[in-house]
């Protein structure tokens, strides 16, 4: 028997809460991993690994560099880019709804993500 949308969301809220320490009541489908839940860099990668293994999600087409910023010193590179006239790289954020959709489809890639 396949799980309902609500069951998948509930399971993901537990997984994210256990991983991040954010209370489940503060997690909803529109919650963004970085912006709302403060899950960054390597932590995002670790969460996605747990997610993909738990739900057997195909992550092969997911372009992490478009969504996950590297950890470490971000101030110095930003200053250099400003003075060199380079644009800051704008990263997309992953919504909990994107994770739900990945469980439903079995694939997590840019075509399943909300822009």
C-alpha cells in the first residue's frame, strides 16, 4: 500500500526534526531548508543522503551546486567579487514540498523542484 501525501509529509517532518533539532510544528511544506530551517552546506548534503537512502530516491540528476553553498569563509569571496565586479551566485533553496515530491516520484532533480 502506498503512503498518502500527508503520511509522507509527517514522516519527513520527523526526519528533518530529528536531524536539525527544529520542532516538527515549525516545519511545513513551504519551509525552506536553508532560509527557514537553517540547514546549510554539509548538513544539507548529509540530510539529503539520509533522505535518499531512507526513501530510495534517485539523486543522479540533482545539481547540488545550484542549491547547496559550500561552508566556510563566505565573506572574503563576496568582497572579492564585489570589487572585481562579479555577480554573486544566487542559490535556489529546497522546500520540504520538494522532498515530498521526490518520495512520490522516486526522483529528486531540478524538474521536481519549485523555483
